[in-house]
C-alpha cells in the first residue's frame, strides 16, 4: 500500500539517447524527443478485489515532481496471474529524468514475480519498462 520505486535490475537492451540506472530506477534522456513507452507488470492477487497502481515522476533539474496524469490502475482477478500493460507516447527534454512508483491495494495479497513458460526457457519478467524513440 506504500509506493515503492520500480527498479528492474536486468537491462536487456539500450537506446543510445537514454541511460538507465538499475540502482535508482531512473531513466535519463540525453536527447529531446518523442518516445514510445510501455510498462508491463506480472502480478498475482491471492484474494478478490485487489488492484495495482503505478505512476511516474519527472525531474528536469529542480527535483522530483509527480506527473499528474501518469497514474495507471489495474484490477486483478483472484488467483489468476496477469501481465498488466500500459503504453503511451511522451515528450522528453534533454537531461530529463523519469522514474516509476508502484503499489497495490494490499501489502500481503498481491505479488509481482517472474513466470517461467513451461520448459521453453522463456520467462515473463516481473517488470518490463521499454522506451523507443
């Protein structure tokens, strides 16, 4: 119920104009531009009526400020693993930093974890944040 920083630790690929720090969860945009963003979270609720939420904060040099319209809310189905997903486009300025916060309606009844797809070796990550531009 308390927002936690989303800090995926594995970096699969990089964009030449974006830096990511897995220790802080911060994306830094080195070039101004329009970027496509997608966020996916692999969640499981153990009781009915649970939800997860996330939102973004921006820092353009004057400190962190909540992006008022960045909030996302997703209802979860009891005992059904779901990969919840949101996508949008965003304008970023050179030097701008962005980070994401996530929380759920319950501290104990919602888990976020990766899932292995059978014996294929493929994994659905717990959290995936992708920018393209």
